[in-house]
């Protein structure tokens, strides 16, 4: 079964053409959470890195990121110390700070072929100061806390014609049918 990867414009245009033929169209949307260190603060543009400036510093885009203050990464449950090497664009094999993201895949199956459009939606960072206690922190101390909030729903959708029904695939189980093999 062939798989055709499309950009957003090609994907929507193919759907629009199908709607004009008055065929029924069902689009599958699959959202999966990833935290595989594909994205980190070292690779972010300066506009996006401003969200992290309270807790970390870097010289320029694609340079090593260091912690400015001790902070807790709430999403990963890790404590980071001052001047700790958090992320590098190329050299750090196991980054200590990564940005989780949703992988969003839209697909439509037509006559045995699958047309696919996929993109990533990064979680939004939020830095707060909270009262926490622990071994490294101490009892009831104020500390910076980095939280990663999921992206808004509108960022996970693309504009499709009104006649199209989008089916959200939550837990996809792939069934392999070997009975058709001769």
C-alpha cells in the first residue's frame, strides 16, 4: 500500500477535490506525545527562547544552554543546578532539558493509498516561583519551576472543508492480515 507524504496545501487541496466529486470523506487525525530530545532550548529561535531566559542563558541560537538559577523541571521531575549544561545543538548526547511535543498526523485512505500530512506542536513553557521541599532544595524553599503546558487545541488542527469529517485516532492498533498472502 503506497504512502504519500504531503505538505498542508497539497493535503487540503486533495481533500477539496474529493469533496467536489460528492464522495464521502473521512480524515484520520492521530496525536501522539513525544519527548525524544528532538527539540531543546539551544535550537529555538531567539523569539521563542525568551520564555526560558529567567532560568537559562545562551550566547546565540544553536549554542550551549546553561542554567542561570537552580530550578525544577516539573514535566520531567528533575532538579537542575546553577551553570549546569542543559542543552547543546550538536555536542550534548543526552540533553538534560528537552521540550516535549505532540506529533499530529492527518491521513486519508483512498483506493489503497494513504495521503499523509504531519507536523509537530511544541509544549508551551511557563516559569513560576513555587515553594517546594526536597533533598537538594531544602525544606519549604522558594525555587523556580519550569512547567510545560500542552499546546492549545487550535494549534493541532488544520483548516479543512466543512464537508469533511475528522476522526481522532486515540489508540491505533494495527492488524496485519496474512490471509491475503499466497
